[in-house]
């Protein structure tokens, strides 16, 4: 269905006739409050340049427990009011009631005027962290729109995310997915996956070189292991507990280092001889970052993806950084182009997210499991009753 533009201009909105006025959603009325399931939440209206998508599946983003994806991107930590910004302070200025979910896949049900390209009902689209960008600032113009300074909004703090049956998406910031992808598995690629891909890519790794992945069994980490293997790296997986050993080695890691049993820095130096060529830290805990750079050899790169709460610091001395010529890079998700590169690797079967699909109603239990480090890979919730 194509909805014609209103004569009152681009700010006008139109209801979608086929949809009911209200829908089911999982919301939090106040930060650190409980998850509530409601059936009377307003269904979004179609605005100029937007599409309405039926939400099929969405991953649940966690934080420093095991995976440790960027804290300020996490569904769990935004709900709890513990998501940290660049200044280390908790982000409290968010839209309430809060509806999370930014690793979603939806099917287009309506397209308004102003949407460019051949977007049509039935298309699969991604629901990402970044919801809208200005397309005019220096970073948008450079293809680094994840750093937009001209009024970027996201699906955590400003707009409702994927924990609802229908969602309105900006047609100019839309990820149209290939028809032959699996909608169950592709959602996590749109957040933890693209961040992992960006972290690994930023290391400029060459085939046969050593790469350490810290937090390797988590949602972001287990994908980083696979991206590193695709690029030819020899991977040392660092995580805690015997249960994660077989999981990480099964992903293609050459070695598993259990930080609960050995000093991970000493073990990495022993395995590599001179240190790793690169370290990717997907863990959002101060302990994981403290000596991550100490694992590097001369000229090595530390790629940072997880964000710990507060203002912790690297404990590697400036002298070591200067004398060894170390480089430190930060990776905030990725651009549209990089996202589609990551999607393509999954479509081709080269990178396979390890997921467990749960009913929408299990969301509170999933949050509890994430808080207690009870998840390897990613949990995906099924929102729609059917995929059509």
C-alpha cells in the first residue's frame, strides 16, 4: 500500500487504514522500573518520508555481563538507568515511557511519499540503534553518519524501538535487507554485529596475525571471533568459565584463555611470543580494559567496542604506548555501508550469529539472565505471530 502525500506538507501524518489504533508493546514507565506488557499502546502513524514496518524479531542488547556491548547502546542498561554517555555519567534524559529494541527486523506494511528508492510493502527492513540523521554535517557527508552532530536520534533515548508490534522508520536512513536472509538471525548483526565488524576491520589485520577478542562468548564477542577468522586472523578468545571454552573454540578461535584461572596478559604473551597484533575489547567492564593494551606487540592496535560505566581508564603506561608505538581506536556501531557489508557476510553463511529465540513475553526473564551473565551468543525475541 502506498499512502499519498498530504497537501499540508511534509509534517503531515496519515493513519494506516489496515492497522488498529493500538498495539501490544513492552514498556518501562520509569528508568529502573519493571517491564510492562500493554495492549493499548498507540500504533505509529505514517509521516512523510517514512515507512511503517511490522516487527518480526529483535535481539536483546546486553552490556558488561559477558558480552559487554557498548553500555550506552544497551536495552538492559537504558531500562535500568545505568547506561553511560561519553562523560561517564548515566543517561537519564530519555523518552518515557521507554520502548527498547534496536536489533530488529520488520516487514514493510506501508510507504509514504518522500521515501526514495524502490521500497515497497513486503520488503524486509532493519531496525537499528540510529533512527534519524541530519545528512548534512561533516560526518554524515563523509559516510560516518554514526557520529552525526546535526541532530541524530536513536531507538533507545528518543524514539520507540522494536519492542512493539509496529514501528515507524525514516525512509532516508533505512536498511533494506536482502529477501533471502533469515529474519530470525540477522537482527543482532544490526547492532552488536556491526560494532564487532567495525572493531575487527579497524585493526587492519593481515592473514595469520594474532588477534585477541576479550568477551569472546558474548553477543558482540562471538561475532567478532567470526569476523576475525573471515579476515584470516589467528584468534585468542578471552572470557571466563569452562562452559565458554568449547563455544569459543567452536567459533574458530585457536586458543581460549579463561581469565578466572590465569593471568590473561601473561598467557597471551606466552601464546604469541611477542604479543598480539591487535586486541578487540567487546567487554564493558573496567577490569577487561585495564591491561588490554599490555597484550599488544610493537605497533599493535587496541580496538574498543564495549563501554564500561563511569570513567575508568586504561592502566597501560603512556611510556609503553609511546615506546611500543601502540594505537588505540574506538568503534561506535558502523555506517550504512558497513552495516550492509556485515549483513552480506551473514547472508553468505560466512558469519553465523548464535541465537536463541524466545517469546516476546519472556523479555523480563531475558533481562534477568543478562544481568547474571547467563547468556552466550544472543537472545532474540519473536514479536509477530507470523512473518508475513
